[in-house]
């Protein structure tokens, strides 16, 4: 299939301008079913041409593109046409203003998930040096934001995937956290060992018995039956380990909740991202965890129910 700008090597053809390649790319993306064809065309072209932002693209609409520049753009456009996520092509995304590197090692952090950080900040008001644990950290975005935004927070980020943890460490380093953010590998709360707690809280020599002040998790919650039905960006490029959670999507959520007995300080919060239809199920099952109180279902900024919270008794 002819890619936008393929005629750029033909010396008989006039050089195409930025505006012309933008329009051609938009049409190509529309044919490929890309959800935001114009926006993605703007991002990819400005990225490929090493522009600072999309505004610079508009200031250069009449600029002719050289064959070398078209050679740079063509494979980027082809990748997006194949529905590879924009964040993988560009290499990063913004999460609460922090630059988060993205690649196939972990799920791309979604803007809606940013609300979990606001919920954590509200839950931890008045608690000095709170101990925050994130289960299934992926890129590390939530833990990085918590470490940056919650004063005095001691944050432990865990994941079962060594690849995801490697990416999260890279992101922590790139965001200036270095050794300030701690990581542990393991399955759910099994990763929160005495050694991991000591390292995260700074209690290296004492017998740490630190309990969790806020537990955050964006676990896989898509029902297994949805495999093959998701958008290609998710189905083909996101790690399956980070997506599917059993027949109704809640297997890992239930397992995590069952592990929290005696692990939380009184009044501590558990904040979970879920599917909108799953909040009622979890509310109805709250009696299965008598040491917890179901404290609510919460909407994201798109007005969709996306989170549930619990308080430790």
C-alpha cells in the first residue's frame, strides 16, 4: 500500500509540505480505523520532525519536506496504521505531568488512572510519612506520582513481571527519584516482605512491623471472554498478563483483598481501579472481607465509575 508521501522520491514531483503530509496521513489513519486520526497524525509528524510540540507543526505548514524527512516519517506512519499504540511509537506519555517511558513491557498508563493519585492524596491527609504500596506498578507511573506529590511518603511498588519492574525503575530514575522509590517482585501482597518493608520505610536495623497506610492497585480486570474483542492497540500490543483477570475479571482483585487482613493500619485505604460494571459486584461481596469496610464506588473525570475504595477496620 502506498504510504503518505511515497511520491517524495520522484524528482518530477514537487516536494510536499508539512500540511500536505499531515492531511494525507490523517486520511491514511482514517482508512486504518485509528481512533483519533488527525491528533495522532499531528503527534507522529511533529515527533518525527523533532518539533518541540504540535504548535510548531502549525507554524511550519508551508515547509517543504525533504526525501530524508519523508524516510523518517514513513515507517512511523506505517506502525500507527498497523494500530501500534502512539505511546510506543513516540516512546513515552504524560502522567500527571511526569514523562513516563512506554514500551511493550507494561500497560500504557491511561489518563483516567490519574484520579487514583488524587484519591490517595485525599486518603493520606494528616498522616505523617505514610507507607504507600502499589501492587502491579507496570510503568511505575502511579508510584512515581505518589512519591512526587505526597509529602514524606514511603512508596513501595511491586509487580510480578521482572520486565515491568525494569521499566518502572528506568522511569523512576528518569523522574529524579533514584533510590527514593523502592521496588519488589512478587505476586500481589506476597511481594511485601519484611525485607521490602524495611527497605521502603528506612527501618533497616529495627524489627519493622510497619503496616500499610494506603494500598493502590490497577490490576488486570478484563474478563477472559473479552480476549480478541478489544481495540487492536490493546489486543495486539499490551501484555496479556496486565489485562485479563479471570471469568468476570475480578480474580486478582479478590485475591488481593483476601490478603489484606492484618496488613493495614486502622483507617487505611485500599484504592482499586476496576471496570464500571464490577463496582456493584465488589460491594455485594464486601462481607467476605470482614476486616474491611467498602467505602464507595468512584467516577473518573469522564463520569464513568472506575474505582472502588475500602477502609481497614
